């Protein structure tokens, strides 16, 4: 189930994006990070998406796949997308990857299968 946001303005803007990713990409988990996760997003702030999915796609193609799913949606913020497998996520967590630590510092899990 996709979690509804407490801020109705953010919910109306982001809910269709999350639902499209869940329906067409079948991730294990979706985490948003940055200003949208803290409800402090301005109109030009990027939506940070960390997506966990078991896939054999190359890392760059994973992001392209998600961008294709979201391409037809209107009224969406700029996107910063990272798709990792569970083992890649675990490895980055164990090595205290600074970028991942930054993401997780201001994040909200919005979907888990």
C-alpha cells in the first residue's frame, strides 16, 4: 500500500508518481529524500527517489526505466533517482556511503512490498 502524505498539497503532487512507479516498475521499496520528505519543498526542488528493486538491469538503465514511466505525468517536480538492488543498498549502508547517508538523513519510506 502506498502511504498517503500528511500534507495534502504534497500528496496531490507526489502520489501519482509513486503509484505509477509501484504499478509499472514493481519495486521492493521506495524512499523519498530531501525537501519533499520534510514537507519543505519549493516549486523547483528536486524529488529525491531511492528505489530498491531486484533487477539485472545496469544501474543507468534502471533510472532510465523509471524516468520513462514518469515521462508522461504532468505537474511533477524535477527528479533525482537512484535505483539499487537490496545487496547494493546493504553494501552502501555497511560502508557508510556518504551520499546514501545524506539521503537517509532526511527520508521517508513511502512504499514497501
